[in-house]
């Protein structure tokens, strides 16, 4: 099968290349001696990619800390199940699915991938496969940050950094649907998009004063650094700062600071898919490229607008 592989951590995206890799052994997978209990093989139709994946330790090592290069990056997918391993439940061969693969195993920038069935959810037939790959990680990250960790409720206020971006736009829409007052931030060029996605106010981080937004119940942070430090001071008593950038560099004086790594969740994926189906959640997909053109898509110097998705199959 064709796949994007990486072998040199220091090279970054310049070290990516298109290569031939062995197909998953479906016959072996189906037996007791096969791969992990509960795995499935998925023919990947579309794959998402996160820009800093090559900086993640899990891209280069397995669960036991052993080198696993050449490795296949990409952990967001939509595709069709082609084989089931022993012990798999809840999915069937030929079913359309979407979700996330394990961080420490080969990913989704390939024609086939092996993934634990529990990390996948059915993708309705009226949801495009590119859309499914485009909302798998972004939608789950927003959902878990807002509701699992941020405990957002109707009537509260939330400051969403990067509100026009791939994750921020999902958080903006979900928070607005939940009845929160949403203040989005970003560059001036993202103002229109952030407001279109549902932000009721917008802060230009280059020109406006962040502190002018006043106190908020929740900060959803995808930026870190100085912006995160200043945002911590805006969280009112009992509120929460949630970040995906690593351990918080600042904490609210009378609230919580939480950093988290997104996990796949079948029920949450189902909620996200339903919202895409009925128009309550709009995808935010920027570049769509083929697997043959994936390396060029990842190495472009143009500013990213939305999620980059690789269409692996027509």
C-alpha cells in the first residue's frame, strides 16, 4: 500500500516521503495470534493531519518506548471497515466509520490502517468522508475541552482562542449551541470567520486589549504562552482554563487549570456526526489534497485556514 512515512525527527516535514508499505494482514488479524484484541482494518478514504505531529514523542516510539520508525503519521480518519479481528464488537465489514487511531501506532496517511474498534464510530451515509475526517479530532477536542473538562453550562461565558481555526471554530459552535456567550480571539483576518461560526464578540490579539473582555467562566486555549498567562487572570472564581498546549503556565487565582490530550469516544463521535448531518456543526476544512500531493500540502508556507485533509481514495 502507499503511505506517507517519516524517519528523521529533526527533519520535520522535509523528512516526509511517499513510500510503499505492507498491507495489514487481515487473515492474521482475524485469528487469536493476530494483532491487538478488538482491532479492525480500515480502508482509509480521508485522513486529517495535525501540524505539530512530528514533534510528538508518540510519533517516533511505541507504547513501550521503542523506536518504531519508519512510522506513518496522521491519526484522524474516515473510511470503510475491511476486516475485523478476534473480539471486535459494534462494527461490521463494509461499514463507513470515522474516529482517531492510537498515538503510538502507525496512523492514517496510508491506504489502510489498523485501529481499535472502540476508537471508531459509524459515519452516516449522508456525511461526506472528507467531512468525517475533518471533524474527528477537532470536534472531539472541542467537545471534551468544553464539556468534560470545562463543565460548560448554558448562560456561562467562554473565551475561545483561535476561534476561526480548525479546533476553535468547533468550540465556538458547540459552546454557542450549548447556550454560552462566546468571545472569540485571533488575528484580524479571522474576525469574519469567527463571527460566522457563532462568536458574539471578537478580540484581535494584535490590536485589541485582551483584558477588556472582563471576567469569563471558561477559557478554551489552543495558543499557550503569554496569551494563556493573561487569560488565566480573566477566569472568575470557580471557573476553568482548559488548554491543549501542555501543562498550564499560569493558573486562575480562584479556579482550575486543566490540560488534556483528546481521546476517541464513540458516543461523542456520534453526537458530532449528528450535528454535522443536521447543520448544527459546520466543518472548517481548508486544504484538501491527494495522498500523492500530501507532502507538498504539509510543507507549504501559506497560512493554514481550517483543517488540512488528505483524500486517500476518490
